[in-house]
C-alpha cells in the first residue's frame, strides 16, 4: 500500500514539474528527504530558472523511486519548496537502485553510477508538508 501511495505521489510531482502552470489543480504527493518519505502539496506553480532548493528527479530509477528534496522545513537553507531541478540518470550498464537522499545522489555521482544535470526550465514551487 505504501509503495502505491509513493508511486502516486511521484507521478503527481512529476506531472507538476512537466505541466507547470497549465495545470489548474492542487494535490498531495510524497518525496524522499534524508532517507524518509515526506509529504508535499502539489500546486500548479512553474518558476523556470528561479529555483533555490535542490530537487532531484531520477529519470531511470528503480521501481518506486520518488523525487528527492535536498532540503525541507527545519533545514537552514529551505526556501519553501522553490525547487531547483536536477535530472539524475543512471549510466549505461548500472542497475538502478533506490536513491532516498541528496547524499545518496552525490555518492552515486562520485562513484560514476549516475549523471546529474541541471534542468532550469523545470523549476517549480511545491512546499514540503512533513
């Protein structure tokens, strides 16, 4: 059940990233932050090239992979979910595994298992609810 909720949340957040202001609905979703699943409010608020909070979208991850918030409420640099989007792609020949924190993304990048690239046109606003 939890994995279905997580997948639905990932789909909602991904839809918000892609649809941006064209969408007129607000929903709830889930993200990973520091190894835990946290809630989010998905709103139709595209902010291209204006994100300040790091957000990682794994393009070809393991089943059940959610988006990854680099910061959340209580972290010093959290700006309310003004997401600065980075695409994370597992490299050819690497079997994807679940990434649940920005530290996991950095470690996978350092090991040469993933490529991380900035996608400024996908920046969006979506606050973390805890």
